C-alpha cells in the first residue's frame, strides 16, 4: 500500500530545514530506524555528501539514521531493501537525468508502490507525478526522458505561486505556464503552494 | 556578415507589441519588404495563424509584409530564400522541438550566419545562444535536443530578473538557477533584463 508525502518545499521562509513538517514526519517515520536519502537534485550544486549531511543532522534529532543513496555500491539493491525513502529538492532535470541514467526511476517507483514510506520535497515531489513537465526548474542538463514515477494520476507544480496582479514583469505567470502545458497535454496539474503537501495512503490521496 | 537583434522581450509593461524596439527595427529592416516569421513558440498556446496575424499587423505599420513559416509548403526553401527573419517569443521547449523535428535549426543558423537580418524576442533570442539550457520556460514538450543556433558564444537568459531581497518565497532566484547551470556547464550566460537587447554585426556583439 502506497504511503507517501509529496511536499511543496523543504523549508518555509525564516524556518529551519523541514521544520514545518516535523509533526507530520515524526508520525510518518515512527517505525523507521534509517532512511535512504536520494541527494541527486543537488540544490545550488551542493555535493551529494554535503546534502546528505544536512539531512542527516535534521533526522538525527528524531532519532532516525540517514544514508545517502550515493554511498551504496549497488543503488538498485539499496532501493530494494530500503525501509524508508526521502528525495530532497533541487534541480528536477538533474534528479530525473540521474535516476534514468542509473536505471533507478522504475526501481524507486516499485519500492514506493510496494509500500516503503516515501517523502519527497520540491523536485522530490515532482517525480511523484506522471512526468516532470510542470517543473519550474531550469534545464541545466538534458535528461533521456521526462517521465517520472506517476505515484499519482496527475502532475505537480511545487512552489506554486498565485499570479501577482501588481506585477509589471512580462515573464509568464505560473498559471499561464500551466495553461500552456495544457494546450499540449491532458494530464491534470496540482499546484503545491509553499507549506502544503499531498498525503498518499494506498489509493487515497489527500492534502 | 551576421546581422541580428536578440531582444529580451516583445512587449514592455503597458506598451504595444514591439513598441520599445520600433526605432531600432525601422533602421534594422530598412531595406526589407517582407519578413518570414517563425511562430513555433506559440505564447499561451496561440495558433501559428493567430500569432502571425498579430505580428503582421505591427509590421504593416512599417510598410513591411509578414509571412508565417508555417504557410510555406517547404520551410527549408523558405528559410533559404528569406530576406529577413523574425522568431517570436513563447515557449522555448516548443520552439526548439519544432525546429529540430522539422530539420530547421541548422538551416536557420546557416541563413543568419550568411547575413539575413534576424530578429529574436524572448524564446526567439534564447535560440541564438549555444543551447536553450538557461531558459525560464516550462518543459511542456520534450525536444530531441537542447542545442540551439550558437550565434553568440554564450547562452541567454531572457526576462532576467535581479534577486528580490524582500522575497519570502523559497523558489530559487534567477541568479541561483544560473549558478546551478554553471556547476555543470562552462558556457557563459548573459541575462537580458526587460527592455534590453543584443546587437550582432559580424563579429561585433554589443548591447
């Protein structure tokens, strides 16, 4: 039975990393001694090691260990035997490229569908959608495919921002971009405003 | 001799389409009776016909005719015989996909390098860079490649926005995104603020 949290972001303005999710995460990871962390999205280009260290420090406060997926010699086996999974935010193109090139996207999907608790934030949530085509990220690398896990029958747009009626900037609003997506695609899109998340329990999806 | 204008945008806030470029464009297209317009970026999903009609109305005021590239049975021949070219803004992924799939990216590049006056705005400017990997657009379609014309030895970021120090939103700033690009790529990036453009004359590149 699927058991996942897909969150808009890791950090609310002025708060500590994952602070707004603390209560939720304590319940979610109650039975868990160790999380396998997927650091591939590398926010700001941070190294896998440094990113994992940051996450480790936060989960240590909850008494939960963290191992980075990059630390395993065999990442397929690591995903298959993980007791809990967390994919952090960063660049979705980078994350998706890495998961596809290492043959891990389908392995990750299978693990999550089998019921391994999965937490995603930002880019890590985007990959829970049907494809990554409603990301806000810059295409800094070229992934072999835009397909993602499809844990939910829709796409996600993390950090969703309502249109600002006072803006004098001519870049498209988020709403305009998603409407453009819908000219060429039928997949519904759920915008996740900062501080919101989607909870998946089996076939039940709630916010 | 290359002769191009790569502009940040088509329209400044509160102004008419191309108004801020009028003086520049009158000089740039002085000798030109007809422009071939590339409407593939389809802003807001607008049709090729409607987009071309919008552009035609503006150039009519300058006494210049406009034909949409989609109107030609043979777009390769159309690009090869065009006296002037304009690629409008919209979605860069859509534009680049279409140009590659129709085999037109290299044909367009050759025409511009031969000296056919080329105007790009927004997505139409992005394709003047080495690749489209510093676009702000949403990946609503999957292009077979991110390579673009490389009229200049750098990438462009249209609608460049300076970081807003008062922002409480946790989406990355433009600067952060471009820095992430540079973790994985050596290509320099020129941010084009609204209302600015790059002028290319042969080997001379100025703003």
